[in-house]
């Protein structure tokens, strides 16, 4: 019973971790989509500035936009790496949950079999007691 409760507690904790990782994963996906949109905007601005006459101000703006694009690409790469790590962790937790669930199911099956066996033994013993009582009464 204690082992069963401990396993249930572990399963509960691991489930919470998986849900937390899924939430983080979703949030990071949204952040990545945001950064992709910003990157697309930066690329559009670069195209606009590239099409304009080569004034000094436009060149400076182009340089700023290029730097921002590089920064956004770095952030996207970092978020992608973090996303892959979170997915790997989530997969590990899911596997651990599956293993724990399997162990728990085996223990429940074993305990169920033990209860069944003990019930059969009890019934046999009760029959023996009745036979002995009948013998004692007869004697």
C-alpha cells in the first residue's frame, strides 16, 4: 500500500513536470514565431532600404537593420536549441512515466493475485474448520 502510494506520488510529480515542460514548449514556440515575424520584418526593411538611393542615412539604417537581423537569427537559433532540449526532457519524462506506470500495474497485478490466493486459502481453512467442528461434535 505504501509502495503504491509512493508510486502514485512519483507519477503525479512526473506528470506535473511533463505538463510544465509542455507549457514551456508552447511558450517557446510562440516566442519563436514572434522572432520569425520580426526577422521577416527586418528582411523587408532591408529590401526597402536596399532599393532606395544610397544615401548615407539609408546606409546607416541598413547597417542597423542587418545587425538586428543577425541578433534575431541568433535568438531564433538559441530558442530552437532550447526547444529541442525541452522536447528531449519531455520525452525522457514521458518514458519514465511509462516505466513507472508499468511497474505500478505489475505491482497491482501481483497484489491482486495475492489477495485472490489468500481468499482461496481462507475458504479452504474455513472448510477445514467446519469439518473439524463436525468431527468434534460427532466425537
